[in-house]
């Protein structure tokens, strides 16, 4: 196994441990709006162990304990957040680079073709700022 794969494996195992601790620390008695209410399931921590550490599924744990979301996880979350809305189109953030010191590399030809024919839709453009947080343009 290469050092890179070894580090990926260690990161994935640490993320699984962090997820288990986060789940154990959740207070399910806190009042929340019904749209966010979930029941505790005892099989959740053991189910985390079934996620292969080198699979794309491991990225779903980015949601745990407020980790920085990867591009992959962000694109999984956006359709769930905006899925019912036919007037919103989410643009894959991989079409441009990370914003560094206020600068962004935008492929103008790709953007031009992206907006061609769009008249009555909102375009959600996620932008990763300095690799520390996500912003969005709409």
C-alpha cells in the first residue's frame, strides 16, 4: 500500500471514530422543527463500520460533526435541499477553481454555454473559498 493510500485509510478510520463519538453525544430530547426530527437508531454506529474506507461512500461522513464538505458531498446535498424546486439549477462547483485571495479562475466559455437558454430559472453556483468554506451565488 502506498503512503498516500495509507493516509487515506487513516483519515477514513478517524472520520468513522469521530462520527461514532458525535452520534453518541447527540441529544435527541432537544426540541427541533418536525422537518429535522429523527429517531435514534442503535444500529447506526455498527453500520458505519460497513462503509468501505476507500469507497466514495466514506465522503458522506463529511456531514458528521461539521466537517468541511467535499465537492462530492456538496453535490449530493444540493439536490436534496433544492430538489423539489423546479426553478433552481445547481451548478457543479468543479467547473472552476477554489477562490484564493479574492481571485477565481472561471472558464468563461463554459459559463457562457451554461447560461444559454436559461430564462426563468435560478442558477445556484457553489464556490469554495480558500478551501475553508462554501459560498454560493444565485
